[in-house]
C-alpha cells in the first residue's frame, strides 16, 4: 500500500512538471518576439512629442535602429539670424562633431521651420557596443546577453511612455 502511494505521488508530480512545461511553452509561443528565427521584424515606437524609433530585427535580435526627433536651433548652438545654407552647414558640423567617430552610426539633420529634424541610424552589426554605451547611445544590459533584444526593448520603451507597434 505504501509503495502504491509513493508511485501515485511520483506520477502526479511528473504530470505537474509536464503541465508546467506545457504552460511555459504556450506562453513563449504567444510572444511574437520570442522566436529565435531569422524572420525579419520591425517595431515602431512613438512618444507623445512625436519622437519616433524604428527597430529592425532578425527574430528577437535588433540589427538596426532609426531614431527621428526634433531639436531647437539653440540646443545645437545655432543662431537663427544666419542664412539657411549657413544654418544647414552648422547643423552638419555640430552633428559630425558629436558622432563622426562612431562606427556604424549615421546622423543627419534637416531644417524644418523653427527646429531641426535629427535622424540617427545605428547599424548594430557594424558598431562597437562599448563605444555606443560610452557615447550614451546604448544602455548597458545584462552581461549574459549577446545581442539587443527586441522584446526587452519594446517593454522598456512602453514603460517609458512610448506607444509601440510591431509590423
């Protein structure tokens, strides 16, 4: 009788383990970013002031980010009394001085009315993560992580007030 009780307990515990494994697999498959395939995905995150980030990924691994945001002339050290060509040259000089040394980073600025529309493109396949962290363009993540996770990025930006949609 005692052996039967131990056997039933063992079978019950094995059944629970399998059930919990099944539940874990179901949760993973419900998350579109968890797959490890090479399928290309895109995530667009927008803030209330119309800043926009577009992340491109293979599976969960982000390989490219394009960020578009506005900066005032004052933020870039530009006097509005200058002619448009001089302003555009000052914009380019200012941006070059900030980012030209970073491999895999491209920055452009375009005059739009009373501000400058800045576009930053980071090719994570071509850049050095340590340099990006030092430049403030990337937050240091978990040490075990070998790549930038699309899923974790989405969670982080949504927690920061951005609205994110997957394509």
